[in-house]
């Protein structure tokens, strides 16, 4: 089974509405652990679902994609998270984790600066949602990003 098929298995069981879904989801996560590439992240981001019945299990995907590192990972997150229409909360979570990272915060600003204008506008709008979700915690950093990416 290749990664595309395994990611399809994640997608089809992502609502976690039965024990079978849990088993299929966990099995797929286990198969992908340590075996994904940047291109897989674009597809994995489509699996996230805000209406899941178990956030902890869904959080396994966060850890899965965070195994990837570097600017390619940051570029991927900046491009694909604004398109996570059924998983806006998870898109914000992925970005919050980058914003809170000492290792990645400055690099993320540089990545956002290098995006095409359409992608840049999309990620900046998502980051404004992050700011509005928790202004006390994120206003300063989001404002810095907004000021550095004009």
C-alpha cells in the first residue's frame, strides 16, 4: 500500500464515528509514521476535520506532519492550511505551533514573505484568525508577522 492509499484510509475514517474508524485511522497513522514526504503533507492536511469525535486521535496527524522539518515544511503549511475548509481550527493549531516555536518563528516570516501574493494573502488572513482567537497570546507575534510581510 502506498502513501496515497494510506492517506485515503485516513480521510475515509477521519470522523472517527465508530470503533472500525478508530482502528483504520490508527493503523494508517502507524504506517505513515516516519515514512512521509513534503508532498504527502498537502494531502494529509485534507484529512483534518474539526467535527471529529476525538481530538486526541486527530492530534496524531499534527505529530505526524511535524516530523518533517525545515523551510519546505513551513512553505507547505503556509500554502495548504488556509485551504483546510473543514478544519479551520486545526489549521489555526498548526500555525499556532509554528508561531510558538523559537526555531521556526523567524523562518516562517521569511517563508511567508516569499509566497506569491495570493498565497500570502490567504495565510495572513488565517493568521488574523489566530490572533482573534486568542489576542492575549498571539497579538504581538501576529502583528510582527503582518508588519514584516507588507
